[in-house]
């Protein structure tokens, strides 16, 4: 590959090539999401899917007993987790523990960025779920968690591609940190949308991956508005790659569209800080 090309063009070409390694969408998590979407999900099937994976079961029980979820009694089985937390919450945890495996890189610097991106994804998932419930949009809560967790999947895709490039002969000169960030910011919405399409996820999720930074958005698209507000809240608190304490959530068009009060937004920020329990050392 011609190294005279701008770095962003090299990354973009690699992302579009047949050689690029796609982040993996866990098949068990996908089957559980499909079952949850049914009017009458089969709880026994969901339990069976989880129990069939010993590693997933162990991680699910560990998170279920974390300080964020912990009740008066310790959860010792998947069945108990479903009974105590509910099937939607268990499904959310399954998504967390399976999707987290994608956020690793060979290059130490890239790995550090991956872990920050993972933390941001978790914060947006938790935040989106909380906002849906707080705004009396309970029917969207599970979808909001899913959308929040995957909204920046384009950045994950790009980081995976750059990690491959940095460990190959295609790059004659290693890119600066600033170039890495520029490539992610420039390309992630387009390629996030494309990746979700390859995963055959519903358009409502790929649309959020594409439009969560768009200047103009449809206020009636509640799922998109919720994720956008959660994304801004995480940026305000420095949960992830960016930190902008100057953001005033109550003044955002997203908060206006959701008609959420300043008191609730303050509670929202406290919840996000508490959700840091899920930050992994990596």
C-alpha cells in the first residue's frame, strides 16, 4: 500500500477491504436478543443458552453479585439471576460480558484506548437504560441499553483495523496519537452503520451508530435522543475517550426533547458515576 496516502485514507481502505477482521457479535448473545424481542420469550431457552457456556455463566453470576446489582442474598445460579434481576436485566449483563471481549489490542497504546472506549460504551448503555425508565419509556429500556452499548461500535471497528495495520508491513511510519483520534472521529459513524448492517441488526440500531453525532436529528426518535443524551453525559463526566466538564446537560436539545428536569439530570450523573463499578482493568 502506498504510504504517500493520508493515514485516514489508508484506514478507510483497509476497513472496506476483504482482509479486515470484523469485531465478533457473540452468537449466544444474538440468540438471546432475538428471543427477548418476541412477545412471549422462552425463559427456559434463555437459561439453557447461558448455562451452555461455562465462561459466560461465571461472568454473569459475578456481575449479578457486583455492588451495582447485589441484593440481600447472593445469586448462585442463572435461574436465580433471572428471577431476581428479570430477564431483560440478565440479557443486558450477557451483552456486557460478551461484547467486552472485543475491546483488546496487541499494541499497548491501542489497548489503552480500547479500554476507555469500553468504559464509555458501558456508561452509555447504563445511562440510556436509566433515561428510558426515568422518562416513562419503559418499553424502550432494554433497546436503549443495547443501542447505548453499541452506538460507538464504529470506533471499535476502526481501532481493530488500526491495530492490525500497526502490526503489519502496510504502515511504513507509525501514526501519531492525534492521527489515531482523528481517524476514529472522522470514520466511526459511517463504518459503525456498515458494521451493524453486516451483523444484520435492526435499522434502528445502525441508524443510531450513524446519527448520534449528527447536528440535526429527529426529536421524536426517542431511542436516538436517549443515546445522544447519555453520550453527552459520559463526555461531561470523562467516562471514555473525551472529557468536557463545560457541557450543561439541561441546556441540550436532547434534554429538552425528553423534558427531563435538572434534578433528574443530577441524579443521572450520580448513577453514571456509580456505574464505574463495571470498569475493567483490561
